[in-house]
């Protein structure tokens, strides 16, 4: 008898069922850290699960134990201190970030970047800690957080640690965290007056897309002269990890924001990027688009910083 | 090893034993036999498995059943009450917004979550709210029209 059913090629097959694993629900960070160390390198932390479960089903990771962080109290809070800045718990969902009135008013660029990620149902599950801990080169949140000079708060066997967000990325999918260390929260310093930040993300479609190029720009313009007092540019999807484009930043510094300088910065950002060719786009196209997206992001940030000046 | 969880599904309280590797989708379909929730890609791309957890749409194929502990889950089966279709279901019928029907439960639940918050949602908001569900028949125009009509009607009723 002929088989009338289409058989899915083995190479494309996806296990829709998850294989069994040891499961833990620690109530404290100390407990979570201990379990991680005891279980070894095949133990993974579970936050939102929207990326982890997909990779488990695809057989991309060999997981023996899952440590669910959601039993630990107080890890999903967003707290604003008007003097210092914003504290965001690692288990804060992307949709809470997108919808938080605190985030929307004080750091609109962060709410904007959150609103682009995945789809609404994915954003309701996915967390900020997971997005950064995944160390994906294509993170939509990383560039915005990086130009805001976000610091990471870590808890682990050696106690608490704090460091700049960008130093957590070591290579695609890998962080610099030591065994047993957990991201607990993010600290976003208060934005200085007369500054504006924008995130420009290029994708192939409007929703449910992975960024081809993501560029965040923060500009601080002098109230008197309108000169650039501070410029920060971060790129995603165009290097093994999200990166700061420091040469491009230098092109903008200490002077008026002329068309020529914007163009120079955009070109410098493209040169600093190290994109790969894949099924979504070629490396040369991505480089060209870094230039275009950087220019657009600078222009948007300038408008936003200018609006601040008028207040 | 099995874990005992308490949860509410469609206003009924359950206490269930689940394996840690069981997804919420598998719990709904296999243990509770609520097969209105569909499994498409199983990877969070198609959205056919969307259910409401605490009123918000989530991909139940990417949520572990153990994470539904203490939560309130609503599936498409809860929308019809006392033999009366939900206004969204009625509107989908009237506008012919269903072809094969596989995405319909997820479309209706995503729309319900939006209209419960903003009954007068416009076309752009509706498109955004439904952007997590793929319709391979390509019925988007009629689906959006159906949600617009259901929202409008509900809004008008609220104003009376």
C-alpha cells in the first residue's frame, strides 16, 4: 500500500513533546543557586520559557534539569526611584515592561523596544531576564538597555555582584555568568535632561519577526548650544553579541549635530558591525542597513532630545 | 515524578497531577479533553494554542502545566454561556470569518482579551492584538471585520 500521508523529513522534524527532566521550584535565590551547582552544566533556569521550550523541542539543547525561578518572591517588580533610576526585576514580563506607565513616561525607548519583541502572547510569557540571559545577538531589549547604561544585578555563590549589562555577553547564546549565578534585576539610571533615545529595528515583516538590524541611539544635547554632550549607539543582530558602536559615538561628540556628522557616524557604525549572511539577509545588506538605521535612530533621538529642551 | 497543582479552568477548580514536561496545552487537551485549543507548530509561531491566563493571551504550547499553578485559565469552550454564543463568536459567524477554523479559537480569545480592556478598539489595535495568530486560509480581512463589529456593538451597548 502506498503511504498517502506526507512524511515530514527527518532533518526538519520537531519533537512537539518535551523529554522528561528533573524539575525544581526553589523558594529562594540561594536555593536556586545551590540546585544549579549540584545539577551541573545540563541544568537550565526557567523564566518565561518562550525560547527555552522551543530549543528543547527542537533538540538544540541537552537539558537534564529545569530550575523554575517563578517560585521566588519579588522578582517581577518595576520600581522607580525619582532620584536614582529604575529597578526592573528579572522576571518582569516583556508586556509589563511595554505597558508600565513608569517605563513609558521615564524610558519610552525601553517600552518601544519591548513592544516590538515577538507577538503579544509571547510578550505575556517572555521575561526581561530571559531575553538578556539568553544572550541572543538579536535581542531587541539589549541595544535600548545598553544606551541607557543599564547595570545588571547578579546573585550567586559568592554573593551579590553588579556590572554593566553589555559585559554579560560572551558569544552567541553564552553569558559570562559563573555556575550558580542568577540575574536578579536590572538597574536603569535616571535619564539626564535634554536627552532622547530611539530604537530602530529593521525586520522583514511588521510582527513576529527577528531583527535583521537593531540600532538604539541616545543623545544628550546641550541646552545652550544644542551641541552633542553625550552620544551612545548600540547595535544588535549584526555581531556575535549586541555591541556598542564607540567609533560612531565619537563621530557625534562635542559639536553641533550636522548632517555631515550624522552621515559619518552612520558609516562608522556600519564599519564597526560584523554581520553574518543567513536565511534572513546577506552580510553586505545588513551592513548597508546598519548605516540607514543608525541615521534614522540618530534623527529620532535628536527630535526626542529637542522635545525635552522645549519643556 | 508528578506534581500536584491547583488551577481554575473555565471557572471550574481542578486539582491535577502533572509531569513537569507537560505543557499547559497538553494538560488542556489530553487531561481535560478541552480540544478547542489547537496545536499547530508547537513552537510559538502560529498561535493556534492561545488561551487566556489571568485574562491575557499566552501560547499554551510554550507554558509548562506546572506554571499554571494557582492561575485562572480560559479556553474557547467557556465563551458560549447558556446556549448563547459570545458576541465575538456570533460576529465571526455573521461575517464569515471562518474557513478551516483551526486558528479561530485563538483569534477569538486574542480579540476577547483586547475588547475586555478596550471595547472600542480600532483596526490598528485589533491587528496588533491578533498579530500572534496565523491564519493560513488568509481570512484576516473578515476576521478583523468581525472583531470590529463585535467591539462596536458591545461599545454601543455600554453607552446605553
